[in-house]
C-alpha cells in the first residue's frame, strides 16, 4: 500500500510547555481598561442588579477600589458618572465639580500612575437619556459638539489622562481636539469610540448608568449592526480628525470589524467588551452552566487575537487575578 502523506500538527500541541512556546496571543493585565461607575453621596458600594460583581461606588470608597486595581497590575480605568440630577442639556457632564471630574481628582491624588480615561458623553446626564441635545425629537449634531468640547476640557482640567468621546456625533474628534489644544492640552490623547454600533448588548449598562433613552432609540447616531464597510469610513474620518486610539464596540459579535480596523489603521485598537457580553457570562455561570474562568479567558484571548491591543472589560479585575494565579 502507498504511504499516505499528511502533516502532523499535533507535534506542536504535545505538552503544556510546547503549547506555551508556540502560543501566538497573550493576555496581560496591562491590556485591560476597567470601567467604574461613580455615584454621588457617601459610603456607597452597591451592586448593579444586572451586572453581578459591578458596583456603583461613591467618592469616599474610591481610594480603596483603585488601590486594589493597581495592585492587580491594571494600568487604567474608564469613568462613568451616575448623577442624581439630570437636565435637558446634560450640564452635569461639564460641571467643574461634576461626578467624573471629582472622581478623577480623587484617583489622581491617590494613584497618580493609574491612567484615567474619561468617557465623554451626555447620555448619563440628560433627562431624555440621549447622547446629545434634542430638538423636536431629533438629536442635534452640531449644537451637541459644543457641549462635548466643554465636557472634554473640564475632564482634562480635572486631570484625566485620556479623553474618550462616545456620543457618535459627527465631527466630535475634530472639535474636541481643537478645544483641548486651545485650552493648552495639546498632549492629551483622544481615544475615540470611532466604531460604535447601535447594540442591544448595552442593555445592562443603561441600567447601571440609568441612561436608557426616554423616547426612541440611538439608531440615528450609532451604527447599524449589519454594516461592515461603514466601520472603515467612521475609523478613517476619526483618524483624519486626530484620534490617537480607535475603539470598536461591542467586541464579541464584532470580531470581524476589530480585524478590519486593525488591518486598515495604524493606531492602537481598543475593543469594548460591553455590559451585555458580561452579564450573559455571569448569568450562565451563576447557573453552573459554564466554567466562568475558562470562558472569560477564552473570550478575552479571542478579542486580542482578532486584533485588539486593549480591551475595556468588566472582567478586568477577575482576569488580572486569574493571570496572576497561573504565573
Ligand atoms: C454612552 C455609552 C454607552 C456605553 C458606554 N458608553 C451606552 C450607550 O451607548 O447606550 C455602553 C457600555 C456597555 O454596554 O458596557 N455614554
């Protein structure tokens, strides 16, 4: 009988040492950006019902929280404010003593090396829950830009290290870049939510941030999940306008988009592993249906393999702990 030729791929999988030697993708705690939800008042650390393990934290509890984050080797946090008062123009977003501005000051005082990414949006601060100014039921692009610039500059003045505009108004990177430069923050980078889909995976976040739109939806400003080429147009204009990082959001249903953006643009790519993607894992593991640790590390590895350089994830602390244990 003729010898049948074939390749022996199993040679490189034969032992743990061999597998580790040929492994192509590695997770590090430095890859993770950990989201924090900051609330007003004192002595609060309340779990978000739809996101077990994620908390609303008041300013006085922040020092302890960031101490733990730093001890795990995580280099950055992204801040979301959950204010008690809201109005139609989201003025809490650009108040000098707004919740995110104050949280930034606390963090930079206690952990100056921990990078603070400020999410720059109005939806947590508007009573209608939209990301910009509303007139006759429409979200207004250009008038909203002015408020976003004010928000970014006040975040910069409070000590934020990176500005992350997420509201999906056209031209936000150009306007924020100009506003930051004029205020003297020429060296402050912009991490743009360049490719942000109108996604049902944001559901639990809107509970956490109390930011669900009170009428309509976000489909006139966030992207259609069916579109791929549009992601390149969004990323291209943000790069031209001066973005330093590009975010793709959500992550897991959009791994193809992460790869497209990585292949086409020369900037650090950030994937946002969003709330719905977190809660699904938490629910299944609470039921004993999946192995949480294995699933989470596999998902995060997949996001990096797809092309993300950094991952915004609610699993940051858990993953950093697990990585530490396995070393
Ligand atoms: C908008 C913003 C949202 C998220 C991050 N920034 C909500 C939205 O666009 O509706 C969602 C993040 C998540 O689901 O984890 N400020």
